[in-house]
């Protein structure tokens, strides 16, 4: 009933900002729809109906948002005008640039419904059915306006690398608002401009995908898994515009690792295999090694030991081939051999082969500079301690955990905090058993947790 509708004040506010009459806005909406190949009969009465709380059908909310974008000369999204949401995490958006704006607004406004959103297992496999070509048609650059060249893209890459290196030392909670604002207010608008060449366009979307992936990683590091998943899906869409083979496969890898880290491996083998299928023969061998070890982890988590072993052997073979350069998106994970070794260790841990896992964790530690990769170093050291403890070398495990705590102070990271809590729990048990060094370890972990509260 009409009396039950709640007026859409958000839509009314943006229409007022645009200065458009209902008649003029309806005409603009029809024009936008025509560009997309759809004929609408929208009139001013329809606009009045939506403002009164009615719901437009089909893709009309997107046309309304685009019409208001043109009128206000800024990005207007369906979420902003109360006609949809980019926060559910269960679908890939028709307009990735609008999603950047919605997600960024949610982070900057500290929206609890977004920052506290849960990880959605149903969303893990979304890339498998994604229609890249349909979305790409909505991202065509305008005929007028500024032109973006390689200089602007290089700047985005340089700043992203700066943010990433700080993240490795300080944790995901350091600088999150700053990097989100940069993606939302600077990088996203750049993607709607013209590009000097098709190569520059691909590079720009690739740089944006890396930045979105980093924002997702920072949320993951803070334990905000729903937000992380949403940014990873966004990064996947942007990567498809840059390189639908290698870079898109890399973002499928990120989604796979998140699901594995959270103990939801059901869709992971299929997604990891699809990533390998996309990238095979189109990326360098070291990047292929990183995708192979991801598949191995997925197989191991699903109890497919034989498949996991074959993938690990293939990864070990591929990682030794250093003839071709590693693309920037893969190089961002750090030294490739160390990353492969670390995930090999985690695969073997899931398969309960603790001696072999220990060897690979030690290789990972040897392959990373502690000062540069402080967060990874501390977490890998803690995992090594757990692997050693599983082999009943308890005093050695206490020593390794004590060394891992040396890298964990001053790091804003929920993963870091969870590792310290695990260490404290083990230390408390060892303390009761009289294991040497356990009492001091227990006390240090407690003090570190107090400082991180």
C-alpha cells in the first residue's frame, strides 16, 4: 500500500543537489538507458514515485545513479540514493567504480554494518560465473575530459608500494583510513577519465586492483573478514579490466587464501584450479608457482593428499625458473621462494607432516629480511614454533615463540594478536608442566596482549 512506503529522503537530497526538475531528470534517465540499449518510458511521475518510496525495477537504479552523476558532476551510487547496497558481499557489482565509492564511504564513516560484516562462503566462487564483458561495457571512458598517462599510473603504483611496505612493518591497522581515501577520492575518479592508450588503461586498472587488494588485505589483517572479502571481489573486477588472465587469477588466489585461512575450504579447489587454468602459459613460472602452491593448500585442506603432493612438486619445480620477471601484483607478496615455502609449510601442516612443514617454515624465514617483513616474520616464527611443538620438542618451541614475540610489538594486527593469544595459551600449559622458559614466555605474551588492547 502507498501509505506503507517510507519516503526516500536520500534520493530526494541528491536530486535537490543536482538542481534538476523531475521532468529533466526523467529525460536524463531515458538517455542513459538508451545508451545501454534499453528503452524506458520514464516520466516525472515515476521520479515522484521513487522519491515517495517506490522501488524502480531491473537496472533502472543504475540509470538513475548515472543520470544524477552527470547532473552533480560527481560519482553518485545506488547505495547513496537508497536504491541498493554494495555492502552485502554476495554479488559482484555492475559498476565497480560505484562500489569503490560505496565501500570507501562505509570505511570512512566507520559503518558498523560493513566493518562488522561476516565472511560469506557463497561469495567465494563468484568469480567462476562472472561476466567480465558485460561489466566492461559500463566502464568505457568518456569522449571528453582529462587524459590519463603513465605518469599518473606510476604515481599510484609508487604510493601503493609505500603503503604496502608500511603495512609489513606496522600491520593492517596502520593507515587504513588514508589508503581507503586515496583509492576512493583519487584513484577511482581517475579510472573514469580517458586514457592515452589501451596499454595505459590496462595499467591504470591494474594499479587500482593492487590498491584494492591491499585495502582488502588490511581488513583481513584486522579480522574484518566481510569487508576484506568485499574489497578482494572489487580487486578481482578491476583486475579483469587490466589483465583477465594473470592478474585476475591472482585475485582469485587472494579469495582462495582468505577462505582457507578462515577454515572454509569447500569452494577453494575449484577456484584455485580455475585461476591456474586462466594463467597457464600466460604468466611467468614463479607466479605460476604461487598459484600452484595455493592449489596445493586447497587440496590439503580438503583432504586430497595426492593432489596436494603433486601441486607442491610442481610449485617447487616452477619456483626455480627465474628467467622472466615477476609482475608487480605477484611481487607484492614478497620474495617468491619464501612465499612458496611458507604456504608449502601450511599445506604440510594441514596434512600433519610436521617435520616437512618445519623445513619449509625455516626456508621461508631465511628468505625474508625481518626488518622489511616484520609482520610475516613474526607470524611464520610462531607457526614454526607450533610445528616444532607438534614434534614434542617443547623447550625449543618455547624458544621459537619467545623470538616471535620480538617481532610482534607495535604491530596493529588482529592476526598478530591471535597468534600471541595462542602462544600464551601454550605457554600457560607448559608452565604447569615445568617446561623451561614457559613462565617468562607466558608473562611476556600477557604483557604484549595488554599493550595491544
